[in-house]
């Protein structure tokens, strides 16, 4: 089976020494990978390489078997991203924002837009102007934009940042449902271990541009241990 995302020996090091160093990973359909690490650990660089915003110095990134470097149009057609706050047109409706985005992507017709709104729980607000949306609703609309057209790889950088408890829970449930129902894979970064613990099926801990741990969430939280406890133990170099 073709991996949704494959990184092979990927490195991208900036002048300050930060970035990603000789990183390899493979993601399968339906996986939700949670990225944890301090600022500068390589989380954002990994996502930028996966969506073609940054080219690696060495190594190869492929999405659904297509090279992000050599066949970007093919590879990135499978990728959707929500990077913190989405860029939306406030005086357009939620539906029209999605239709505008889908038209830009070459996706014709209203069905894809309405399906995406349904999946994120905004179908009843489709005709409302985005300026009337709460922050949580705007994040859901951004998630719908990332998913429109049946993307296979979703990249979510701090998707619940600044949201209240109910809105954050709604975003997490939408991501879970999309991956479960469609087979899409997702990478989600957060500074909050508790957020990742409730969402991810797999955890990757990055430090200084390298993967310290790549482990299933079931292994992390066995025997009542929390993800925060596990992360701190890994960073202290303790056996886990």
C-alpha cells in the first residue's frame, strides 16, 4: 500500500542551526500523528517540507507516491493545510468562501463545498457571512477549506490555538471523523500535550531537528501515564 506521506533522509538546516536533520518517517491512511517538541525543534519545518513551502537540503518527500520536489502539482493536489488562523473573506458567506477556494483549486460544482461544510458541522451556517462566525466556527471553516476535494494528507499547525473548550473539542472531533471516514492522514502540532493525547493515534517527539521517539498513543498512555509525563521523561533521557 502506498504511504500517504514518506520522508526519506530529509534535512533542512537554517543558518541558526535549527531545522530538520536526516529525518525519515512513513504515514499510513487514517493515522493522526501528533508532533511534540520545543520551539525550534523542527515541527514547522517538517510541515513546510511536506506541503512544498520549503525544499529540503537533502532527502526526499513524497505524498501518495509523488515527489513534492519533482512532481509538486501531483503531490500537493493531495495536501490540505490549516496553519493557525485561516485567511477568510469576512463579507462572504461560509459557502462562498469555500466555493471561491474550490474554484481556485479547479474543483467545480457546489457538492464538494457543501460536503466539506457538513463534515465540520457548519452546514446550518453555510449562508451566514463569515464576519458573524465565532473564532471556533472560523477554524472549522478553515478545516473545511483544507479538506475540500478529498485531500489525503492534512497538515494542522496549532488548530485549536485560542479556542474555548467546546470549540477545541469540535475541531478535534472533525479531524478524527475526516480521517476515520475518508482514510486521510493528518499531522497535528501543538504545545499542549493534553490536546495531542486526545487526538493523535501516534506521537512523534522532535528535539534539535531529530526524532527522539515515534510511538503509538496506546503505548504512551499505558498504565495510566499521561502524554505530558511521557514527553518529560523522554526529554530527561529516562527509560520509558
